[in-house]
C-alpha cells in the first residue's frame, strides 16, 4: 500500500482509501513561465504541488498533476504574442519575449478547462477542491467559486489570505520570482535555485522579478515558515469543510 498523495501514483485501492478518508482534490495552477534567471520555468507548479503535498499529508486528500496553461495579461505586437512578465519591467510599449514562457490561454478557454476538470473531479467522488498557484489563474478560479460551487456541487477554495495578513511575506506565492517565491523554492527544491546567476550588484535589478530582492531577502527558513503557517491555516479550514461531508 503506497503512502503517496499524488493522484498519478495511486492504484484504485489506494484511491478509494484516500477518497474515503478525505474527498479533497488539490489542483496546482502552474505555468511554464520565466521566473528570473535563478528559478526554474515550472516554479509555479513546483511550489503549489509541494505545498499541496505537505497539506495532503496533514489533512488528507489527493494532489493532481500540475496544470501548466493559464491566463494572464496579453498583447499582440508585430504579429507576436506577449503575455505575463513579457509586458512588465520594460520600457512602455516595448515588450520582450522572455525565454521559456509557454503557458498563455485566454480566459474563455481557461474557464472551459477548469469546468471540465471540476466536472470530472465531481464524477470521481471528490467533495472539496483546492486550487492555487499562478496568480492570474488563482484569481480566475477564486472569481468563479460561487458559480462553480453551485454548478458542480463542490466546495472550492484557494489559499489566498487577506492582503493585510500577508505583510510579513509568509503567504504562498505572493510575488513573482522575488523573495517569497524564491524562499518557497529554497525550502521545497533547493537544488533548483541558482541565486549566483543573478548580478551581485544591488543596483542591477533582476529582469522581470517583482517583489522584495531575492538576493538579500530570500531564505530556506523563510520558505519553511511560510509553508508551516499556511499548512496550519488551511488544515483548519479543510477539517471544518470535511466535517460537513462526514458520514
């Protein structure tokens, strides 16, 4: 009997057991997106999957594979698509295609993808779905919680906290490739973080990085603190939700 919480690793026996114990599905809203020279392109999915794995071990449930497509700000120029961080950190009107970003879909298609996923999860027997990750994807999901909850008969959650509570930077994925995301990656996948690829000159800001300086403010300890705090917070929320679905 496997102790895995990963959907793709479960056999029917393990699936039935985990579903009976806690009918929660965790959907990592990832991307394949530029996260600075120092982080991997799959950082969004790696962080959300890693956090969800810790949460599932604590409260139960099953972690789905990363969804790497997602919405974002989008513009066309000179016959090319620019999206997300392509449009930030550069002179106005001069977007730049950042290496490796390959994730954008429009809101309509993203909504159809999520609706299909939720319909399949409801069919499989889940009662609760938690989605989190790439910021535009997470906010899109959050904006549709009320309608989708009624449509699919599911309790739906993201892991956002009210912004004043995130002042200490210990939320889950609250910047872009800056101190928060870098700290989470240092805690979850330290071998994939390469701060030495960033300029040591503090006057040279890392390209398309938004938030506190990862070179001076990020640490594995900070990432571990964020994960521990948010696992505790979400565990309380989900245990209360599970109580409404107990036999």
